[in-house]
C-alpha cells in the first residue's frame, strides 16, 4: 500500500519556536513562518498556556524529546493529507454538479426545441459556462464528410455570424475531426495551426483554444471549439476532461435535432427534385386561402406540364429523364419569388402557389417560367442537348375559384387546354 505521506512534498520535520510564556507569541512571526514552511508544523515550546498560540499548529512542553517532536510532526502531516483529500473531494463534487447541471440544461432546453440552430446555441453557451470560455463555435460536418460549416461565434451574451468554411484537417477544429481527439493549443503552436481566420474576421485575439470532437453514437458529426479561458492562464487538463464528458451527450442532442429536421423535410419534400410535394402544396394552398379570405387579398395557382417529356425517357432513358427533372426544378426556383411555393405534383407536372397575387401578376410569373424553360438547354454537362417547352394553366382566388379544390381543377383544366392547342403557352382560367 502506498504511504499516504507521499502526497505531501518533502519539508522540514518541524519548526519549533519559544513561546516565552505568551499565548499570542508574536502572531505575525508565526504567520511568516507558516508562509515560509507551508508543509511543516509550527510547534511552540514552553510557556504556561494549555492551548496552542494563534498561528501555531501545536504546543510542546519543555524539555523537548525527539519522540514527541516526531509524533507531533507526523500528526500534522496526516492532517495536511486529509485536508488536501477533502479539498480534492469537494472540488470533484463541485465539478460533477456543474457537469450534471450542464447536461440537464442541454436535455431540458434542447430536446424541448429540436431546432438545430437553437440546440447548437444551447450547447455552445452551456459548455462555455462549464469551462469558463469567452467564446465557442460548433462546427458541423457536412454530408460530403470533407467540409466543416461553423455556427455563430457565441459569447456569454452575444452571437456573431461566421462567414467561412473549413476542410477536414484544416485549422484546430479540422484537425480535431480528422484525428478524433481533443486538442489544447496556446502560443506559437496555436498561431501555426489556427489558419481559418476567425480572429481576423471577428476582431479577436485568441490566446488559447480547447477543441473537442462531437461524437454521436460512434459517428463524428463535427467539433466544439472553445476560445480563451476567462481568468488567468490557458485551458487546463481538467477543462478538457469536463468538456469531453459533456461533448457526447451534446453531440447526440445536435444530431437528433438535425435528424428531426431531415424527417420533417422528407415528409414535405419530393425525393427527386427536393421541391415540396403535392401534400404540402395542398396544406399551403388551404392556409393561404384562409389568409386571403380574412384580409381580402388574392391567391393564384399555376399548373405546369412539360411538353414531350416522354420522348426524353424514350430516347435517353429514365436516368437522364430524372436528371432533367432536377434541372427543371432549379429553373422553377429561379423563376419565382421567395414567397412562392413550388411543388412537384407528380411525374413531369409541377405547381406554383402565388400568395397575394391576382390574375395579371400570375400571368406575368407564368410567362416568365414558360420562357425560362423554353430557353434552357438541359443535360449539357452530360454531353447532351435536351430542349423542352411547357404548358401552363393559371387559376385565381376569389374569382373565378372559391375553394382550393376548384383552384387545382381549373388550373389543371387550363393547362390541358393549352396542350390541346399545341402547348408552350399560358392560359388563365376565367
């Protein structure tokens, strides 16, 4: 068994002073001796008092015996060891309570929100408080597994946008993701590795960085970078251990939020084109009609069908046909406004919901879409020349349509009227 006294550094056996019969023998001198010999007992010899003088650790009767001196020193060393163990235990308990509070805070706030940006902010601020960091950035590993996108730069009460990206292996966070282990950097090493330019962008002068990997269920999803420890000195090994303990639960919370967002997107998005699906279009249309009825405004719906798209599949195959639809979706996004909702209705049919838009405005947007499709050469990157046109039907609320179903039916019928006349035109239901 290891000798417990080894926990106390070597020091003089004891410091013995004469009390000269006074209980308060020169307390200032005793304090000075205590500072000079912090590991040694200050023993007062002689005097008539029955208790130790202020500032002393014990009292000895004269004449002194070596065994008494040795025993007094041994008892003092045991007390020192016990005090240190108690301090360490109290510090460990405090750290454990702080980590538990951070984990509870993350669990309570993050899982009640499930918004990725909000969860990232909660995690960054919580870990900042745990290790007393001035700033924190959460880096999210993208699907290509080569690029890291940073969150905002979070401070105690502020947040600033980061306009840069990192490659895996670049900068402190990039190295942490690549090597899958935490890093603490200061001084020249920090200046050499910290190449992402955060300091110059944000007006910072970072002196120390602690970065830990974010590991969710055995999969690296990014890194948490903590900058500059409040108070004196850089981040410590204890800070690193604390950050590592909360990093994995934090990573799971972030990953869960992104998975939830992805599930929400999949429930309303078309798998191929990443446009909204018809179910979501109907929800939006119903909502916009209620709003238009309340405020007396208009809503229009454009129904789009590609002319001759079947020939693309017949001549080039369904894979090229699918890629062409993806390009069509991009053309539609570029041709409409931010408030408009573009959906894939099915096959090569698309719809656009136009809030706050009457007959004339809808005709203008529909004509813009028709022209954009007609003027585009598709599949050029694959060495092909694919040209298409489209037939577009438009219907408006409240005249002539009063319901969502009527809007869909009348715009669809107008589109088929265009196709019957040869296609590549716009018709508005009246």
